[in-house]
C-alpha cells in the first residue's frame, strides 16, 4: 500500500508540473504573465476603451490648466428607450421621444418625479447606459451639430455613489488621479499647483489634508465627498459634466454648495447637465435650463427660472406667490396617488401637458440662441484634434498604483488591528485545544487535526478579507479604467506586491503563537518553514478572493460564492478524503486545492523525523509512517510551495481575464425610424381648455414654507458613499 500510495502521491505532487492539467495551467499562467508584463499600458487596454474612452486631445489638457474649455453643445432628438419583458411579451417605455439641448456655459437640470427617467436620460447622453438585451435604445444625438454615435469629446460623470480609497487624504486622492490621468505634467511643482488650483476651485482647501474616511474612521463630510468626486472628474478638463443627483444625501447647505460649484463650472465654459430631485428655490434659481420629465415623457425643456412658470401659466397652471417654483413644477407633473379620482385627474393633466409640449417644443427648446459660428469653428478643430490620450508607461502606472495600494493597505489601522486580533485569538484557541502535544499514538491524530484546521483557518481568513473588500475596489478600478487611466497588468502586480508585507504579518502572527503553544516540531528551521507555508497559503487564498470578486457583481454574492468554493477545497484538503481514495473524476480537485497543498506541506514539515511512543508492532513509530498513511510520503515541502505559487499565479491570471471580460458594457444608440425624426410631429391640435385646471395649493403660512424647504432635505438612507474599506467586523 505504501508503495502504491507513494506512487500516487508522487504523481499528484508533481501533478501541476507534469500532468496535462499542470502543463496547461503553467502555459496559461506564462501567457498571461507575458501579457501583463509586456508593452506599455495602452497596449493592454481593451480595444473598445481605446475607441470609446481615449479619444482625447492633447490641447484640452492645456485648456484645463488655463481654464479654457472646448465648448460642446449636445442636442438630442427622438430619444426612445424601451424595456421588453419576454415573459409577458410587453414593452415598457422608459423614455418616449425625448428631445433637448445642453449648451456650453449653461447649467441644465433634469427634473422629475422618482422613476421618471432622469438617470436613464443622463446615462444615455453620456453614453453610459448599461447594456442589456432587454433594452432598446434609439434616437439622434448631435455634438456641435454633428451626428455622434460615439463620444468625441471629453466628459465627466459624477455618479450618485462616491467611490474612493478611504485611507488617502483629499490632496493625495487628487494628486494620484492627476498623476494617472495627466502624465504630461512631469514636475512635482506643476502638479502641486494644478491640484491646489483644483482644491481652491472646488472649495476643498480646508479639508485637503483630511483622509477621505469610511464607516470606521470618520473622514470628510458627504458634501465634501461629492465635491471631491467632482474634482476627480475635472482633472481631465472635460467639456461636458454629467452629475446624477449630486445633491442627494446632502443637507440643504451642502447641496447648495455643490450646485454652486456646478454653476461656476458652467460659467467657466463647461456644458453641465445634472439630474435633481425637488431643489430648494435658491438652488432652482441657479439653473439656466431645465428638462421636466414625467413617466419618461417630456413636459418641458427649455430655459429655466421664470420661463417654465410663464409657459405653464399660459396653459392655465399658475405658480402661486411664495411657493418654491421647483415644488410647484414637481406637484404639477406628479401623479397624485391619494385617491383613484386624483390619479385619473393628475394623469389626464400630465397627458395634456406632454401633448401640449410636443406641439410647441421646437419654439421653446431652441429659444436661447447659441453662438453657432463659434461653436462650429471649435468643433472643426475639435474633430481634427482627435488623438489618443497619452498615458504613463507601464512602470509609471505600476509605481503610482503600488504607492496607492501601499497607502491603503498600510494605513487601514482598524482593519489591520482586527485582523491581527483575530489571527492571535484563533491561534490561542487552537493552541489551547491542542496544548503541548506529546509523542503518544493519539497525538498523531491531534497533529493532523491541528494542521488541517490551521490550513483551513488561514485560507478562510485571507479569503473573507479579500472578498469583503475587492468588489468595491473593482468598482473604482472599472471607473478609472473606463477613463483609460491605466492597464490591468500594473494594477494587479502592484496590488500583489503592496499587500505582501501587511498580508504576511497576520499568518506569521498566527504561526508564532500557535507553534510553541501546540509544541509542534521543535526546531527553528521547521518553525520557519511552517511560517513560510502559512504565508504562501494566505496569499493564494487572497488570490482566490480576487478571482471570486472579479467573477460576481457584488460583495454579497462574493461572500456567498467564496466560502462555498473553499468548502470544496476543504473536503479535498487531504485529511477527510485520502488522495488515493479520491474518485477519478474528482482527482483534479485536490491538485488545485490550496488547503490540500498547505496541509501536505505542514504534515511533511511536522512529521518527517519525528519518533512516536509505541507499544505494539502495528503502532506508528515514525513520522514517515504517518505521512505514508496520508499518501504524503514521497512528497517534498518545496513541491507544495511551488504548487501553491502556481495556483496563486493562475488565479491572478484568471482575475485579469475576468476583469477584462466583465468590464461595463454600454447600450448602443440606434437611429430612430426616419418618420420619428421629424422635429415637428403631426399631432392633433391640443386644446388647453380640455385640460383640467391645476388647483394650486393654498399658499402656506410662513412657518410652513420653512418646513417645505426642509422637505427638500435628501433621504439620507437612499444613498451612502461607497468607500473602499476593510471587512465588516
Ligand atoms: N436596466 C433597467 N432595467 C429595468 N428597469 C429599468 C432599467 N433602467 C431603468 N429602469 C426603470 O426605468 C424607470 C426610470 O428609471 P430612472 O433611474 O431613470 O429614474 P429616475 O428618474 O432617475 O428616478 P430617481 O429619481 O428615483 O433616481 C424606473 O422605473 C426604473 O425602474
Ligand atoms: Mg435617478
């Protein structure tokens, strides 16, 4: 048995190197490594991103530096977005024949009740509507008068969730973003000046040296985070700024400051488009243009402030005095669900308003002339100057990402403290259970049990930490990569290297406490090898966490999938099922099980050279005999470490592949049927008398006006900043 077992073990131990599977893994790993290390960053970018995201012009950078912005006018017509439901064979319209225009130097607000399609419209205009086979999107999008199916201008998209590395300060966040996005700025002084200007412009000087923070460490405020998001997006000096509900989650004061920033940016020549829920009147007065949407249809699009009030008063809906115009408009275009009669009457009113606007849209919408000549002159320049954005070299990207990953890993005190405490606590618990094992026959089983739980504990600790954090980090990386900041190769290599010192500390603490307590093989070299195996296993398990995090969309899904996969590896971990007895169809699982390789390494390290007390001839006398029973007799520690390292590299390669494959894909806009493009549609004349008169609510007394203004306060639970942080503890 020993002989055949040894043969089996030999085959398995060398399995990853010599078997077909091993060769395949090694070849794939080598191919990916070659890809990761070869060539400068842009070569590694997916083809689409080069097309879609890297169409930037060098001179825009200068523009950003000096405050000049290439003016961009976006005009959209006949935008229709529908969602088909295969099961019920029904089609739901998210946007119906929407048109509008956003002009440079003006702040456009998209307003409407919840679910009216504001975010959908914003995403479509920015070309960021997540692709889905159920969606159908058609319409005409013009940029500076030219039909544009692809982005040909620089744009910034400030999303509802603010994504940051929590341990970096505001200044460091901006400085690193500038280094990654603007390799043209080569000197530290120029970069500092650029960042300082940006901090000043966005009003972040007072918190420039505070860390961004997370749920565990208090950092900057919600409004400051929103403005930091804006500042990060401004680095590439975009022509157009999209902001999805920039005020949600902020108090009225912070909300006004953010909108003031947007207004300032519009004054600097940017085209600014934001979606917004019922703003207070002081915020409303900052908008130059508004688009009013209800149930995906257009109720009004054109100049803001008094123009919509005048327009609706002509239709018989006058805004009472002392009422916030934004509240009046919101009431006007919302369905009142308080009773079936009110639903009917409000629906009728809204249908009338939609129809009315569709007849008059061309006169209202394009009422504000734009300097067509200037813009078209600029657009010619702008089209000609389309060149691929410069990126830093592979090494530059790598060193910047290494610096950032190191700052994040080393400064995350609360997470590191918890990890250290957990490592020491579990070592103390295991050490107490297996306290000072002797050399009796029964101690053989104890040793195997301890080594197995040590392998499981190490892998689980590393896996859960990584799957708890990586999906969030991936969201940041996806966004940065969509901007073409860096390639995946330098990111993954820098992540692996930056986490080595911190990641190695915890398994070492675990080993240092457990080893003497359990009185494992008492030589210093064996202790060193034990720590080495535990550290490599921890990194391989972390790599598995990265793969799981890249495979699934959310942290919750990763938390469900990661431990389930690890359970399979535990079953084939070498202790519960002997390698020789593993059914042929499952023989590949122990070969890729990190737990099994770690357990095998621990056993060889522990048992080889040990002598046990024995009384009977059938007792196990030496450690070699114990190893033989586990089918590990022919194996070497080096082989187990090499196998773990191969698994680690293989998992990194899979992560690379998954991240490339799972990057966000956006819905393509199709041309609408030609009969729908007509600016003036042939609709039945609309008789305003038929529309039920809007019953303005009575003007509230002054004390109620106060409380109405507070209604505008955001629903804080709706949106929470999304910050890279350690695992929940
Ligand atoms: N990909 C999608 N799949 C299914 N439904 C969608 C999709 N995108 C949007 N919707 C639906 O379209 C409608 C409009 O969504 P959207 O997010 O644009 O509304 P909104 O005006 O931004 O609302 P809110 O003010 O609450 O953010 C909603 O009813 C939403 O459920
Ligand atoms: Mg929205």
